[in-house]
C-alpha cells in the first residue's frame, strides 16, 4: 500500500510538472521574433528583416520608436516599418498567433495600426486580404480583424473582435494611454474556416467565427491573407495615421496559443521593458485594473522605481478588508497580479497598495 501511494504521489508530481511546463509555448512554433535588442529591426528567428520608412523612426533602448512629427498640426506619426510579407507568408499557416508588447503614445486618437499583413486593395490604398490589429481607431476601440475577398471595400467584409465592455451600449476601449500593453491575436483551425480571438494583458476578450459570404465576395481564411505587404506601425490604408509609441517586442507563432500559454507570456513580461534601467518607472504608481468592470477575474498592475515590500489589499465600500492579494518584496519595474472575484458579490471595491512610504488606491467594479 505504501509503495503504491508513493508511486501515485510521484506520478502526480510528474503530471503537475508536465502540465505547468506546457504553459510555456517555447520556441518550437515561434517563426518570427523582433525584439530590437541588437539595435536593428532584424527578425531574430526568421529572415524577415525590417526597413525603416519615414523620418521619425529609430531603435532606442531595445525598442522600435515612432515619434510624432511636427510637420503636422497637431503633431502625428509619419513613420513605419516595412517587412518582407513573402517571407512571413501568413497564408502558409494552418493557425497563427501574433503577440506584441507595446507602449502607445497618447496622440493615437485616429485610425492607426500596430501590425498589418495583407494587400492594399490592388493599389487602391485600402487594407484588403489582410490580417490586422488596430490598438486605437477613430471609432474609439481596439480591434483585430481579417478581411479577404473584397479588395474594393474590405471594411464591409471584416470578421473582427473588439475590446469592449458592452458593445450594444457602444462602450469600447482603445489603447492610447501611454501604458504598457500586451496583446495576442490568433486564428485557430476550429470551425469550418477558423476562429479569430483576441487577448489583452492575459485576459480573453472575445472571438469571431470566420465565414464565407459569396454575395459580399467575402472569404475570410488564413490561406487568403496576401503576402504582398507586412508592416509595423501602419497599415496599407492610405488615409490611416501612422501609429506612434514604443514597440518593445512582436512575435509570430504558427499555432494558436492556448489561454495558459498566453497568460504565461504576459506574466513573464518583456525583457526590453522590465530589465532596462532606462525603462524603469520613475515613481510608485498603481494602475487601473483591467478589465474593469470585470467578472470574475481582473488584473492589477503597479510600478516600482526601486525594490520594495508591496502589500495590496481589497476592501468593500464600508472599509471591510475582503482579500490580501499580495504581501512580498518585489524588484524595481512593472508588475501585475491577478484578482479573482468568484467568491464575492457584485459591487464597487477599493484596492489599496502600500509600497515604500507610499499608499495608493483605486476603485474597481465587479458585475456578475
């Protein structure tokens, strides 16, 4: 009996260790990676090296930086990175995931694109037969979309996912706040043509099933994504503004990453941001939880300018302590933790951080 118990325990440990290891997507399915750490826009895994386009673009402290141009009033971006779409060739994939770390400029209030793979509407200056992520748009939302089959009006045949709290009420979210963001957009091989999904800071936002509509000349499949153009910080829409900010890292996988793998990448962070002294926070800060409102999980981010003991507690509006979610020493840098509201009721709560000699707090809303 004792031997059987020991063998079962060892087997259980092996299964747990193996399960945890599977959360790391590793490099087997990593086909392209740009971290800009060597001071270039070179692809560190494949050979899809980038070329600068415009006047206000550079590599600085391991990041691709696009700076607003004073040639415009008000200033806006004029630069982007071109890449060899034929070497990336998303159409050759059965599944695809694109993961990006970036810090947007607050000037990104018009239509702009972080990454785009596709065509330009056969020279018409529109984003046809493409796969695209737009962190901020003129309609005040972050959106990933695929549009194939209609080069004259590709915006009419998109399948897409928005960052939204309540799309029926027009409650959308865009990323132009000057904060660090991690977004993963993927197309898996489920359903007839695949399912498009989007994640922000490790949180699943939603999905859209890809479909064909012959009447609309719509055929949204990975194999129809054009290899003609690949760009960072701009699409092929001639009317779009260039995206401005710091692109820290972008990776492409030839598989659909799982929820656990995406959360692993988010929790791991980005080396170019968190380990670069030039990027260390200058002050203690407690950021707004995301998503908010939430149900039942959310994530809380905070910045430390130096190593500090950090304590974060959650209180109800009567001042009663609900949960202690962190109490430990953390190194200088940007951090985030998860909060699970499964066992508490809907309502407004206060989360409070003590770090160094600072006490900071914010409100969050749980809606069930």
